[in-house]
C-alpha cells in the first residue's frame, strides 16, 4: 500500500519533524499524536489570508469517435466556483505561579499542562471538522456534516454536482441515538485542509506570554504564566466524490444492522481513483469493527502504513477512531 506514504510538507506529522525545540512543532506533534483525523489530513496553503477561492468540475469530458482525416471539437467541461473560509481557533493556557513553584520541575509541569490543553484544542478542531457550520457565524468553516446531510437511494459514486444528499448512505436506524461512519480520500486534488498563504507553520502559532498579574472575580490578584495557542485552519473539497457518509447507524451493538459490512463494501466500491480511502468512526463503531476481526477475513490489522504500528483495516481501508463523531445523531429519512 505505497499510496499510504505521506509527504512531509502536507501533514502535521511532517511539520513536527522539521526542526528541534520549536514551540509550533511541539504543538503539531501533540495534535498529530492525539487525534487521528488531524494527523491524516493533508494541509495546503490557501490563496488568500483567511479564505480560499477555487473552481471544481461539475461534469466530465466525453471523447469523440471520428473518421480518419475528419476534425473534432474540444470536449466541454462545466465549472463551478466556490469559496472556503479559514477559521481562527484560539486558546490560552493560564497557570498560577504558585502551582508551578512548588513542583520539583516547574518547566516540565508547565509543558505537561500545555500538552493537555493542546489535546483538548485538537478535540475542539476535530469536532468542528465534523459538525462545524457557518450558519449565523460566518467566521466558521463548514464541516463534513453540513456538506453531506441527507441519505439518498440514488448514490452511484459518479455525481460531480454539489448536493447535500450526494454521498450519504442509509443504514436505516431511527431515533436520536444513531451515528455515522465517514469515508475520506485525502489528497491535494480531492480533500484537504487549508492554512493561510505563506505561513511556514501551517497556521499554527504558540506564544509564551510570560508572567502577568491576574485579577480574579473577587478582585484579588495573583501572578500567572500565560501561553497563547492558535491555529488558522480551513477545509476544502475540490472533488465532492471523495467524501462519503454512512448515516443512521444504530449505536447499540446488539441492534447494529448485520448488513453493515455489506454497505461498507458498497461505499468502498463507489469511490474513484487510487487514493487510499480512510474510514472514521467513534469508539462504539470502532469496537464493533474490531470485534469483526475475530471471524471476518475482510477486517484485519496491518503494519503496512505510515505509522509503523498495527492499524485496523477493513479490506484496503484504514479504520481510524474519531470520538468527535457523535453517538447521539438524529436519524434523517432517506430521499
């Protein structure tokens, strides 16, 4: 599976190896180690400061058959322009000086606290990647959930026109306790993240603000250490066929439809191109798929991957855990 190889210029894991003792690099390392979907996503520069404007094809060209010596017309391709927003994610690490002073290694303690903040930061970004919406808040980019909403019975994997029902498959669960599995072909030509143009650190900024006097709500004061965390990030899908969603999956393991593996295989075969298809599911579904490894030949563990450690595979698709995917989605009727 050589297509699993990473280009270090495009991923957080690549940024985390670019230099030593760099705060932005440490931030990227923690993000990539604690959140699978952020580690997998290629991130490329936008073509503006906090936005990206592009065009996508809405039809494929068709060749002509001609007689020897006859002329032919150029094929017609329709295009659709689109604009994506980059969002500014921010957090502040604030630690009382006394809490550090009593530690045997204050520097190490501060780094550990910052690492937990970064882990939570990554969870917030991952949550937005799945469920983020620009409705009422235009400074936010739209996540996958907004773009792929309603299950359709007409999915064939060929459609190029953007539609909320394209690429969404139905597992026929009901109620407000269902979940989804997402399938993504990460690629610079298909699906990738965005960072501000000319930013050498993929939109990541970590700044040690030093020691400052903090005034609490009771007007009493203390000295605290501050660190500012920031990530300017967006999402773009130049080829809408590169993302698919299996929706309305019952979350109870006892009630999961036994046709789930068959539907996953159908979705896999609806993809085009040689890029790896990555599966993302939450802990509940990851456990269910993991259980299938006990008696199914199409689910297995493999070490042939960019991480060099056992990776759960469904056929040729890496299965990645993404706890940002909710177990409490409300089922949507297929159209």
